[in-house]
């Protein structure tokens, strides 16, 4: 029998990748192409949707060729995507209405301020599970409708379509202007501020509040089901899954039971905890979000905490201060001392994310004395990632009542053994890294394979998960408590640095 495979499309913020996986969840081949980042004004971030589509057309055949397989051997394709990035396009021509507005974009700050004072603003968090913030898609759609002449009228007539990146790719893959399928999945729809978190449907009250015509919205579907068959790029291959990238990582880490938690460490860090089939409202600065939905089964929810700066702090230490030549050097430098010498670095470069949500905060180095060397600074840089993780985990434990028992970690920073040991020490739970570190792509592949019967069920996926490394806590409890108290005092000193009117982007929140 001819061997079959599953392919995933990982459409990220800086690049698009196609990865082929086999039945054991092993990576067979990967092809990648970066796309340009556009910064037309301070605080604005844009992508060209057509460039991303053309990149996919190029790299898909490359991934297949590297694997030595044909489309006939691909059982299904799944998509993981950068979340909240907003695309509008013409239904008849398939041409985007300008560039996509990226999740990092802050242009809607003034609009969000205005909406937050409008009647009914409290309804947004109550129904969507999310705070009213620039991070999410609805304010961007409203901004485009308000700032593009004639666009609202065309959208009301159904001539203009809205989607996040997976909607754009699925529509094009399934035919585009020739009867392309216009869908989104619950994990992406749940990040727009327009979906009711309980009914998993577009909410009329939220649509009215944001002034978004229903006619432009995609159909909300499960994360794992067959949306259609590709007619372009992978002709004849079933499109079997779509997940926001962090939910895909949760799925790829096989966090299928309540309390199981993953953290993806990259430029920043994203923690998601599976909370089961009932959404939990956060009282501690976290987001309530859909984790995934398999076919007709009930949705599984998650608590999410995002950290703005983790790996980016190491890059700053290298490029901004010039204290190391390569990122891996920081581990050696940090190991040259036994502790941080009383020095703490809080990397609030553009505010603090979860659990504080302080847009006016700015970074700080505290505890400097003449004793401090660059080794102590290096150690403080790595400890900042661990302490920020601790803050989010404490919030998750308080909200969920589940209690973290271990953390599954992935992403580039997991190659630094010292920082992973610090995370284990400061959380006081084991930290594990899987053999397959491409957990975002693997999660999309798993979800697509489930949809078409390539994998039989979740337990089979669990058996595919294999541990590559494990770190266990080794810090004395009294020291942990004292240093955490110092960290929290350092964080408090970052607050209230930027005053009203200081921010050129007009940003008022950074959720």
C-alpha cells in the first residue's frame, strides 16, 4: 500500500511554511518563505495577502518534492495561522481591499477608546470572553469600513468578504472567485470580538456594536472537519482543519485534558491551559478563548496568557547592548555567576501584557550596584522569562482552580537549558519539551488527520508525543519566595511611565 501523509500550512507573522508529517507525527519535509513587513506609519503593521498566497503556491510543491510524495499521497491539509490579522477582499475579483492589518497593529487605539465609552461596551467582554482592545479583529474591520470610501455599502451588499488568514487561504485553495469556500473555525472566530463564546455563533448585538455587516462574515465551523477539497495548489486534497497558531500548539502538545498547559517561547511567549468544555471567566488578567472543537463534539476552552517579551530580550541584549555576539552565548555568560547579584530586568519595552495589561509601563533594570557584571545582567535577562511565566501561571491557577502539575514547552528558547531550568524552579513544577518542536504545524496536521480518519482518536495522538528533555525544580522554597517578591516589586516600578499623549501611535491598550 502506498504510504500516506498529512500536510500543514503554518501561516505565521513573518513567514509561511508547508510541512509534511507521517503517521507517527514525524516531520518529513519543510519548505518556508518569508513575507515583507510593512510599516506605513508609527504603530501600523501590514502584510500583503497576495504575497502570502503566492508564497504558498511556491512552497507547497517544494515541500512535496522534498518528501518525495505526490498530492495523491496527502490525506488532508490543515492550517494554523497568525491570529487576529484582518483581511478584506472583493468577492468577485478576489483582490484584497488593501493590505491585511496585522494583529500587532495599533491604529485602532482611538476607536477602541471611543467604543469603550459607548453604551453596550460591557457586552463585549460578557459575550466574547475578551476585553475590548486593539489586539482583536472587529475594531480593524470597523476602521477599514470607516476609512475606505464606499466600502461599507459594498460590504452590506455582500460584495466584500472578511476573514482572518486561514479564511483567506481556504477561500483561495478551494477555488477563490470560482465558488471558493468562505469559512473560519471557532478558534479564529473567537478572536474577533464578534462571536458569542457560548453559542459559537456570530452575535447580532456585537455586530451592531461594532457596525460590521453580517454579509461579509465567513461561516463558523469546527476546528477539525472537512471544509472542502482544494482545487488549487493541492488539487483533490481535503482541507481538514484550521486553528489559530497558539491553539494549534495546544493541540500539537496533546493538551487534551483540563489543566494540561503549554507555553510557546519565541519573541514573546503564549501560555494556554485547557479548562475543559466550560469557559472560565478570568478575574486575573487572562483571556478566555476556544481551545479547539473536534467535529460535532463540544468545544474545549482555554485560558490564555500572553507575554510580550521573552526571546526579544535576548535579542536586545545581543543587538542593542552588544554584550554577546550570538544568542546561545547568553547561557554560558549567565552560568558564569551563581545568581543575579540582586539585579532584575523587567522587559516592558512597549508595556506589559498578561496578567497586568499596562500599556504605559516601560522596561526597567533595578538593583544595580558596582558589584553587577554582564554575567549578572545575562542571568537577569533569562530569569525575566521565568518570572513572567510564573505570573501567568499563578493567574491561571487562581482562575481555573486546576493547579498546574507540569508545563509542556516549545519554541526556540527551549534550546536554552538554563532558562528552562529557571522556569521549572520558579514554577515549582516539571517542564517538558517534546521531540517534535514544530508543535504549531503538528497541531494543524493532527487536527486535519483526525477529520479524515488518518488518525483514529486523541489517544493515538498522545502516543505520538515523545519527550526530548525534562527539567525538574531544584530551587529552595525560601529563595524562590524571596526572589519572586523582589520580581513583583520590580514590576511595580515599571508602571505609569508613559503619560497621556506620549505614545505616537495613540495606543491606549495592548491586550
